[in-house]
């Protein structure tokens, strides 16, 4: 990527270094958003990470409800009813990379053949929101370390569950973002229906190249996520 005032590099040699860098970077990112130039690439030790605040033109971010109105979306982070307890998104809109969107539509096809559908809670997440989650929770078991970035920041992860043909959510092992042992994607569950619904979602997603996260039944990474860059494009600026 060409160095520009919209690009920063974040080192990841150690967590403490990452935290220090992350706190200074948010200032730089803020500066970029008001068009105050800075040196472009902030060079750090180690194989740094680049974060772009420009919407990608290659494999662009698309809004899920526009791309496939059959898929239900509940943008949890646009409300205060989430694990952070504050409104994290200024608009109630959910985006994902175009290539992952095509696959998500095929998952919906598969589910509709069984009288079911997808309910999406989150997909693309600006890097600054991952940073905010880290500042509040600060536990790598629960939130992504911003010095590494999240697959959500790449627009290549989706958090979702199942609904029936009428749009009613199916019972799942836990609530979304419930950080408990039963949230593990392979947790043994006392109620067979919960395991059946969870496994049905995991199988439908896997068939189209989405891999479930072992610690969260609702989180899926699209194959090829590592080829997409980290983004800090504000949701309210996306078309
Ligand atoms: Zn997730």
C-alpha cells in the first residue's frame, strides 16, 4: 500500500508496546479524520499492521440489507444493549466485503431450503471500535487486541444466528456476546435442540467458506480474510 495520510502502521512486538502505540495512534487517526496531515506511515518495530481510513475499492464494503434483503440484521452495537453498555456505532447499518457477501447470500439460500434464515448482529467493525472495546474490557479472551486488529476490522467476519421463516430467532446455546463456557462452538449442551440449531448454523456457514471461532458459536471468519487489509472507515461515511 502506498504511504498516505490515511495509512498508519501499528507494531505488535509486545502487548504493552501495542497498547502504548494504540493510544497514540488514535490521536493520529483522529487527526486524519480532520485532514491534518501526518507522516503517513508510522514506522514501528516488527512486522507492523497497516490500517486504512479510506473505503476499499477492491472488494468494497457493501450493506448487507441492501445486497440481500432476505437476510435479517440487528445492529447490536448501534444500541447500548451490548457488552460494552454504550452506543458504539453512530448508524444502524451493517457492512461486509462484497466477496464475503456473495457467500453469505449462498448460506441464506441453503437455510431457506430448510425454512430458516440468517440473523446478523455485526460484520465490518471500524478499528477504532475494536480499540474502544479493548479499552473497556481489556481481555484478549473476550475482545480482539487492537495491536493485532480483528477480522471484523477487515470486513471479513460476521456474527450471526438463525431465524425461522417468520423471522423469529431460533433458540441458541447462549445470548450473543455472552462470554460463558456454553458459548464455545463445541460445548456439550444439556438441551439437544440448542446443539442442533448451533450445529446447523455452523454447517451451513462452513459449506460456503465461513469458519466458526472455537470460543464463540456466533462468530465466523470468511476464508481469505488474511488477504484483506485492516480498516478504520467510519460507518457513517459509507455509501
Ligand atoms: Zn465476531
